[in-house]
């Protein structure tokens, strides 16, 4: 199996990054492409400098370091970095500087990427899931979800190709084909409408999966935790519901990997957690609005007299 690199995106959180690097070292990662974004404001300069010193100091694996000269922000940085690395490698696993994992995560994801590399139905793999999103019939084997994941995930050039299309356009393309844009949560619709303004990126990956009817392989329990829900967070705040229980050891790598068929419970679980399609107003509500509007017009006319 060809060496699969880690693509690591960092900004200005050296304390978080230290924990992420410890996990990657424990997973015996051999190659890291590290992208360090430039400070957006002067007060972040010292933290960015510390982050870059940490990345330059890695002596336990090969590091290809890209120190951005300007601040690209998360969305543009990730899209550019993943595109660059996937032009050189057959697959990659993506980390951000506020994600940690248990030993065995890297081997598990590499095995999954190798097994499904030529299956167009599978567009990504991930090390993250959550008890609220895991179907009840899942035991110790991975399962497939139509909603992709952005917290420690891997993919191939064939699945990444097309990511230049923005999320709102992809959402509209899905709707034009009769797909339910709310199937995997109302939060996707909200994020798609704000993607370019906020310079986020993951919702594009999610709608790219939905548009292509692609699948994401999830583990039976999470091997990954997000540690960035704090005052230093840029894009992840107030999401404590999504914190996992204490991480367990990595699940066993399957001897026989499952057929790429989505678990039928995934859509309803995402809607339960992330919201469903807003219900249209009832006929009684519409009648009440018309009556109120008419009453206001009458009152306005009477005032004129």
C-alpha cells in the first residue's frame, strides 16, 4: 500500500496543536503536509510564530511545511491545500489543529482508503462519529452514511475533483434533481447560504457527496474528538452537545469490509440532531395573517378620515 500522508491545517493554537501532534506521533504517521495560516490580526502573530516553531521542530516524521504569507482563512486554506496534496498522492487523511485521535486511527483509515480506493460509491472515510448519530444496529463494524464528515477524514483525487463548485450552487443542483436538501439536517441549508461569506468549507464537501449520491464510511464508535470548543475557536463554538464520551480504543480493522450501502437510519438521525425541513404554515395560520392584514388596512383608512 502506498504511503498515505496526513494533511494538517494549523493557525494560532499551539496548546491544541501539541496534543494533535502527540496523537499523530503515537499513530506512527510518517509524512505530514502542514499548512500554517498567517495571522489575521497582529495579536495572533506570536501564537502563529510558536505554531511554526513547533512544526519545524518535528523530528519523528517527514514534514513538508507551507507557511502562508497571507491569512487565507479556514475554507480557502483547506480547499487549496487538499487540492495541492491530492495532485501528488493517491489518497490523504486530513486533520485540523484542534482534533485528537486514539492510537490505531491512522492504520484504520489507511486500510479503509486502500480497500475502497476504486469504488466510486465511496467518496470519503472518517474517524469521527457520535452516539446520537450512530444507528442502533451498528455493532463493531463501520457503516455508511450519505452525510460526509470534516473531523479527521480521508479521500481520493477522484472524489475531491469538483470541489471548486460552491455549496449553494451544489445545493441548488441537488434540488433541481429532486433531491431533498434537508435530508441530512437543516443546518446544511443554513451553512450553504453562508459558506462564501464566512469562508467555511465543509458544507461544500457534504453537498458534493449528496449531489453524487456518494457515501462516507464511519467507524462504529468515534476514534476522534474535537478539542476546539473554547474561547480560541474561530468556527466551532457553542457545540458542546457534539462532544463524545471518553474515547475508546480503535475498533478492529474489518477482515471483511461492508458493502457500500447507506444505513437507512442515517438521514432521520441527522434530522433529529441538526433539524429537519421547516413545516409550511397551516391554513389557519395563513387565514389569521390575512385577517390581521385586512384589519390593519381598515385601521389605517379610518385614521386618514
